[in-house]
C-alpha cells in the first residue's frame, strides 16, 4: 500500500521519495568503554513490537532532510 | 444476421460496418460494437471452452467478469471480447480449443468430473513417484488457455503515462458518480471522474423506463451533458480503475480511441478524497448447468438488445430476483423478443403494482417464489426446468436463452482495495462498508439504492461530503445539508435476495460457482469435507476466484454457500480478499514508453565517436572499453608506457563548509581529517557500523572550515544522505553540496602525462612545483580554471582535471590535440580496472564484501585508532575484529605458470574446504605473469603460502591450479612511478 | 481411490491446558517442526498455534521456487537436504506436493555478475550440487523469449543454471504437513492468536492466547515474518527486520516457460505455475512493517523490468498482486537458536526470501534441537551470536548502508 509521509520541509509526499533510516535509538553511544557486544547490539539488534515507533526518514528525492516521524508498522501510517 | 433497431440507447453506428475474421471466417460488425457483441450479432454462441472440463462456454457477462469470452485477437492472447472495442480487420481466434469451439476433442473430459473432485491432484499421481513427472507434464499441457508466442514482441501501439492530482477522484460515471462530480465541482474542487465504459450514465444508458416524465437514458444523458460542461470536472472514459491504494492513490489505464495519440495510457491520480460509485453486477444464480452457452446475466441480454441492437434470443426465459430483472424482461418484450416466462425468487416485495399490470398486459407468465433449477441442452440452451423454491413440482420449458441471476451484488472490488471494512448486510444481501478509510465516500446503487432519485441524491451527498472534507468553498453550510435531507426523504436501499436454494442443486449435474476454474457447488462441499472450510482456504484448494474474473463471479456466492453448508448465519461469511489490479492492465501499458534513466557524462558523444562500448554502471552510462578488444591490452599498454585519458566524470565531487565541517569529516572518515591541508590530497575511506568499507576518496582543505572531497562514482548519490544520517543527532552547522553533475573530470595518466599537461597550461606542473598528491588550481587553454589533482589510482603519473561540466568537452579536445603527438588514446573502465589491480588498489565491492572490514583488506593503516572522541562510524567494529581469527583477508597472488588460468570468482580451496576466492585476476603484459587479488582465510594469508585454486565446472570435474601468496602491490611496489 | 472420498486433512482438536511442546506459527516451519517432533522423536503432546488459518503468512504468499544454489557451503548443504525432502515428504505424507523439478536460471547482467556466478557454480559443484554457467545463447534455450540484444539497459551476459531446483505447490506443503502432523497426534489450533509468553525462573512456562492460556515445557517461535513481534513479547531484541515483499501473477496461458528464472539486476524472479500463470515478484519495501500491503509503484516497476527481459510479456496482463512478510537478517541467513536467555525457548526465524524452500528441512532439525536440547551440527552456522561477533555468513556479498532494510 503506497502511503505518504510528512516531510517537515515539503509536506506530505509519496513514500517512494524517501529513504528509511530505521528506529530512533538515540545518539551514538560514547566510545570509551564501549564493549564489542554493546556496539553490535546497538547497530543491529532491534525490538520491533507491532506498535507505533519513532523512526528516521530521509527525503532524498526532495529537500534532502533527515527527520523523525512516528509510524505504525501495523498499518504503515504516520501517527500524529 | 439482422440487428434490432433499439433507437436512442443504441451505441452502434449501423452505417459504419467493420469487417473482421473469426476462425478465418469473414464477419461484419459495426462501429461501436465490442468484439463480443459483434460475434454474438454474427451468430456466434460458443465462444470457447472451459479450463478443466472443456465445456462449451458462451457470452455470460458484458464486463469481463469471467474468462468465457477470452480470445486471441491479432495474436495477443487472453483479450477480453466483452470489453475490447471492435476494430476493422481484427483476426479473432477462440482459446483452449482446437478448431471450432463447437467441436472440441477434449470435450469428453466433462464426463469424468466424478473422478476429479476438488484438489484431486493432491491425492493422485505421486505413487510411484517415478511416474509423477509424466503425469505432471500431462497436467501442464492442459494448463492455461491463451497461447503466447515467446518470440513475438507485441509492440502494438503507443503506450503513454499520465500523472494526475485531484481533490476528488470519482470512480464510476453512472448517475451517482456524475451527481457527486457535479456537487464537488460546484464547490470549487478539482474533480477527476473515471468511467470504464465509453460513455457516462452507467446502467441508465440502456434503461428506457419512463421516470418523472422522461426515459431514464435521457435523464442520464442530460446529467452527462452537465458533467461534460462543468468547469472543474475532468472526465476520463474508457478508463478502468485498477485499484485505490494507500492514502487515495487511484490507478488505472485509459484505452485510446482512433482519435487518441495512444493505444493505452497508464495513469495514476493522487486524490485527496475518493467517491466510489461503482454500481452493481448480477449475482450469479447457482443451478445445474448454469454455464451453458445461452445462460446469461440480465444486463448482458439487456445491453445486447438496447446498446448493441443484437437480438439476444428468440424465446427467452427469465429467472431473476429483483425489480431490475423484471424491468429488463418487460423491455425486451417491448422490443419484440418473446419472453417465455419470468420466475422471481422472491415470493413478494416487488416494487409497485404497475409491474404486475405490465406483466398482465403483455401476458408474460410470472412465477413468484420460483427459480430455474436446470438448463437443458448441451452446446446451447434448448430449455430449462423451473421449480418452486419451496420444493414440489417442476416444470420444463423450451427456450433458447436463459437470463438468470440471484439479484444484484455491489461491485466491492474498489472498496476492498481501498481497505474499507466490509460486512454482509442482511437487508440488501450484499457486502456493505462498515468503516471507510479516511477521505473515501460511497454512493449510488452499490449501497443498495434502487430509486433513480435516491441514487443521484446519494451522489450529491457524497459530493458535498468531500467538499466539506477538503474544506472546499461550500456555498453555505445549509446548502450542503440540503441534499442529505433530500436523500433522507427518498426511498432507501431496497431489500435484496438471500441465498437461493435451487432444489436438487448439483445432483447429476454441475452447478458452477466459479466459471473460470470450473469450480462447482460440489467442489465447495468437497473442500469443506477436507477441512478447508473457509472461503480463503477453499479458494486456494479448489481455485474459486483465482481465474481472470477473480472475485467477481465466485466471491459473494462462495462465502454465502460456505456459510450455508457449514450451518453458520450468512452474515458471518467473509468473502475472499479482493486483490488489485482490478482491470487487468497489460504489461505493455504498465511498462509505458520505457525511458532510459541512466545519465550520460559530458563526454558521452566524444567517447562514442571513438568507439566506446558503454555499460550502465550505477546511475551512469560509462565507457567500458574502446574498439572490439574487451581485454583492453592496447589501452593498458598505452597507459603504462605512454599516456591515456579516462573520462572520470561520474566520480563523486563535493564541497563541505561551515563551522562543523571538520567534525562531520571526522565522524565519517577513518583517518584523522584534521590533517587535511590546503593544496594536498588526503586519501581516506568511510566504513559502515560493521567496519565494512563503504567508500574512499581524497579530501582537500580549501580554506578554514571549507573542504573539497571526492567519493567513488557508485557512492556519489548517497554521500549527502550518509553524512547527514551519521550526524543527525549532533545539530552541527555545515553545508554539504554535491558537485558531481556540475563538474566533469578527466584523468590524464601515464609517463607522458606531464608533457601533455604542459602543453595545456602555463602553470608550473613540474614534479617540484606540483608533487604527488598535490592539488592545484590551474588555468587550461583559453582561461578555463580547473582543479588539478595529482593522484595515481592506475599506478602511473597522473593528473585529474575537475572543471565545470560544460567546459569538459573543450578540455577533452585540448587534451586529445595536445596528446596527439604522443599517441594519446582514451581508456575505459576495464583498462582502469586492470591497471589499478596490478597496483593493488582496491575497488569497493570487488575486493571487499560483507564479511570483511577495512583492516581485513589491508587498509587499516589509515584508521586513527586513538580517536574515540569523534565517534567514527565503524571504529568500534574495527577494534572488535582487529585480531579475530578466521577472518578473510585480502592478499595478492602470483599464479603458477602452465596451470589453467583462474578467473574472477575462482575458489581458493584447502582440500575440499573453501578458504576464499579470487576477486580479480588477469594475465598481465606489464608483469609478465598472471596475478590475482583474493580474499582468503587469515590462516592462509601470509606471503609465500602456496594455495590451490579450484575450477569446478561440473560436479567432480575439478581443475586446480596453484598460486603463491604475496603482497597485492604487484606493480611498482615502492610507488616510484607515481612520484616521478 | 482415496481421492474420491473426501476426508478431513487434519482433525479439529480440543484445546488442552498444557502441552509438552508448543509451536507458535501454523506455517510450513511450524507445521514441519511439529510433524518431525511427532514422527521422529515420538513426542505425543505437541500443539501448533496459528492466529489466522494455517498457511496464512509467508507459506501461502511466496512464489514457490525451491533451490540449493546459495553462496556459501553451509547454506548449500542445508538447502540441498531440503530439496531432497520434497519427494520423500510427498510419499510420507501421501499428499502430492507437486514438486516440479524444472531447474532454475539466475541471469547475470554484467561482467561482475558473471564473476559471482562462476563462484557460485564452483561452490555448488564442489559440494556435489549441480550448477552450470551458461552463455547468453544457452540461457535463451532454457528460457525462450529472453532478449539477448543490446536493447535492455542491462544486457544478458549469461546465467547460472541449477537443474535440481524447481517449484513446489506451496499450499500443498502446508496442508500435507498438517495432515501428517494431525495423523500423528499434533493439535492444530487455528484462530489462536498468541498475546503473551509466560516465564518463571528463567524458564518458559506457557503462552497466553486469544483462546486462553496454554502451559508448555518447550516453546518454538516459528512465526515467519511475525517472529520479531513474538520475540518482542519477551523483550528479546533480534537483528531481524520484517519487510513486505510483493508478488503477482499474470493471466494464465499455455506453458512456455519451463524453468524458473531470476535476475538480480532487474530485481525479478518468475516462473510459470501449473495453472499457466506467470508468478513473479521480488520487490521489497524498506520500512519495517507487519502489513500485507501491495503497491501500485511495484506493479509498474515489475512490468517495466519483465518486458525488458522478455518482450513477449508485453502481450500479457497482470491479474493479481499480493505481498507477504520476509524477516530479513543482515547477512541473509537464518537464525536457529535455543539460547535466548529462557530455558525451553527456541527460535526459528530470519529466513528472509528463503523461508519456503527451507521449511521442511528447518523443521526437521529444529525438532531435533527442541527434542534433544542439543544444537545439531548442521545448524551451527545459524547461531544468533554470530551477529555479536561481526561474523556474517557470507550469504550475500552486498555491504549494507545502515541496516538490513537498505
């Protein structure tokens, strides 16, 4: 189902204009004392329950901004 | 065969005969005919044979609701005769039949249905297993109907695309759709109205019943004229909708007429709101032999007569279940078609006494509470058996046409693709939306409305509803409420007809629930007996609704029958999922004109003029080699011994500037980027979070907080995204500009490179003034300023010129002219590939893959290990895997002479164990031996190690060769040539 | 004459309060595991819980291609055994799974792709699986109608022909396994949605479902694309992204395509089914989701790709598009793991594109794993822990940008 996302600059646009950037996980962890396991968990392991999640999208075929939005993976719709 | 003259409802122009052929026989139709109406008018009754039992099949519907009338037209298989407009000269052939469909050599299969219960093949043919392939090829031969010629290209006609944007898309150009479009248009909204038929008006276009003083078709005609004249309403006819997708993206295709510049046009309409007014279709009556040629829908017989002027039959029996059926019978009688009788499955509930008066006036026998239980006749209907639905006696009639339905059902396809929630309505006995997606509205007869005023009013209500939704310019709120009040005062949805239990169904005969897949009532029972007792499972097990007609014929009946057989209330019955595309678009139309979207470099025509062989590489078309030697020996030798020039324009070129530019560089590059200096190229690379190599290039400082840098061609398009992603939490202030398309570049490489460059510029390009890895701005020719980078990817003295793309062809001419005395010649990607491999320079994706990190491929030297503050992307992974055993490492190979030469992709083995593979290998004229770059397990990755290369072209057919591990820097290992 | 006497393929069973083994997911993996638990390990108390009807998920939504031409030996061995199981299971289950051993052809559209293909062929032949490198002419002999000219954006350079591959009727596998499992006493509960997992002292003790609570000693999560959502109930993070993958069929016509083919450059795979439709697909939308949404975008994209590869397909029409979930891991290899922090908990997930072809063989070894508690040797490469050590399986060479969605 084609859906649309709300770019903070351009407004609602077709999802195929965007690149998906994954769940919001907070800033990169501090590297002093970061164990290998912690790093690889941070980069690859995710909890994906079937409920809305905050995530990153890039408007590559538009204004070129990375932005956060909340989307429901059960419906593919943005949640406001 | 003579045609009826139905008057103003007729769409056929009898003054314009069109010749066509069917099975090689010449026939005549008329402008305005569909293929089906022309064939029927010419006397054709058997249109093809069914899939499984090869039963004769005739004209059942007029909208492509089954595959009965799929034909091969001008060699294109599976064309729907019902919806394809007749054109002069068409060559039409029936399908799934040898010769005349009246005599088919597989017709005997019909007698063996008892041996073929639902899903019989799952229980047969597999023992002994050795025989299964035989049975299977037999089954496969019987599969499918149309014949596609794999050698044909079917490039018939122009295909175009159109992308629309509307406030409201109205789907269906019947009275409700038209009323909705007008109401929305009057409110100031931009409206697109899509109608799959050639004319607006829906079923009103063939109804002549007098209503409020004028026939319905005139009422519809007047409405259509207003719609055509409305300023904001764009009307698209011959435009079936294929689906409503997320957030009201409506798609479909338009079929061109002779006046259109296209044969078919794919369109997509992004609409804020959608009004679905798709109307109704007949719900098939399930009775014995209900598939015989001569059994048809009410609308089919009616439209044959009224729209196409074709006499549907001489003696017609009607078994219907709603008022529309009665109206049709009376109208046909008025046109001089003899009506044998009318059976109405309803005992009572017919609207208005005037119907009974009309039947009495015309002396048509009328049987309420009765339905046809059997069609008589094998190749066409010769009679039928009528029964009371309460049981009791049956009576046999002679007729040559049997018009049968179980009332009407809404066309739910579009609503279903839009993901409306649908539930069975026990009043209308159809599926009705209980929850509509945002911005989707429904109107018209699909909601169960029957009264023409109610239907139009529902359209107006929807039209003002979307106006309100869109915040359109409503004239007044009261004005918008008026239609709603008006609609409430009008007759509501009519009562539909529930399941019709035709007595003795399936006994000694086949009663079809699905025509395309030959799915019978008995098959439904068998599915349930197997435990596949919900419609979705029966669909998969016995094929209901899987044929070209999809859900249309089988959908609602299957759900109702299954609920009935299970003993569940009918409202619990869920139909099978309706899947797009609804109107079966052709691949040619979807594919469209097929534009090539690959970019050409500024030098494309110059390269083509020199015999370049192009390949698509990423976003670009690039010269792979010149002339007809793919091994590029001359191109390579020329660079090594003389001078060559490469069009490197697709190279990624960027400027980053701002207070945090350095921070951003430090984040993504593995080296300490604070060491980037003006006038000097700093080489570095980017990794992902797993430490895998993503990109490499050089960075040059151009001023405080201002840098110019290059990336590999493949990564140019992703670089801005990458920088911004990895700094997205940091709120840093920097600007990043992609200059890749703005600047072209060419690389002059070889021992004579400097001598060529000296002829182009007055700037000092001597080794002292312009050493290896320097970057200068030089002025070339008549004052073109270019960045000049002294790099050495191919392992020779080389200068890369970056200049505005529009100047690059001029630079090219200068270079070729200046180099002519030396015998300069262009080289392409393959020569570059060999040259850099001899030098041991890595190409990302060739010598790197998912299992290796930057350090694994010998580039760990550039990583600034001490830096933990910048949080370099990939640094923790490199740290974790630094000394991990068992990883793949990049090594150089010298292949022993005499053995079979390895090729890119050859395996490295230790006994039977694979321990790596060769990434790039060539026989080098420069080195005089075969070298290779390989990824091998760390245990084997030390100089002098003897390893085995394995060519296993078939099981057990192994050829091995031997190679020795060495440093990958085969050519000029100390870099003297680069610095010369 | 058993085909003339319709009997239930599987029996409805009463929902018991406790089973020794509970499997979440009534698809091919779950049913196969249950089948082998009963058949090979003699376990009598097994339940399969399916939230919709059996085969609702990926098992009923794939394009049914089976093959053993993967990139690494570890994977090839597993899938090869899987291929050999189709005839065996057909006989064991007394249910025709319609295995059509038509072979598969992977097209290469560049010199680099052909390098990869040569490496694949050598790898397969080294372990005794037949594969051969074909030139363009030979490709066209296998797949009539391929455009060998320079007209396509990515001209055909050759292909990898893999004779042992083929097509299996996917629904039949579901029903056949349900039949076999049910006959051996496995309880199959449809319409039974798992809503929570109970644990106590680091052990799995049962599941809460829409039909009530069920106790168990060992629990297998074999929910295909929904596996990560089920694992999330226990707070277990996984390197898995559920993504929708779309497929479609054309109108049926007489078979002319007797080999399944695929193309990486065009992102297409296609085969002609026993009914004569061309089943084709491969597009994957990048955002994690649990929907079964198909897109107009892809219908068009697929048509563009197909007609360029095979111009004759301009003359056919698409009839139906649908989608299913693929549970993608970063290295395109599955995760089969019994060490998840809870005793008695097992996971079979991350199959991505390959869940159908691996179903029975995965079930066979997961049953062994669950019954014995010991990881079978053949499953060693599919540990979850490899992702914490940056040791990818090598099943794909592609380097990811950010995560497995790109």
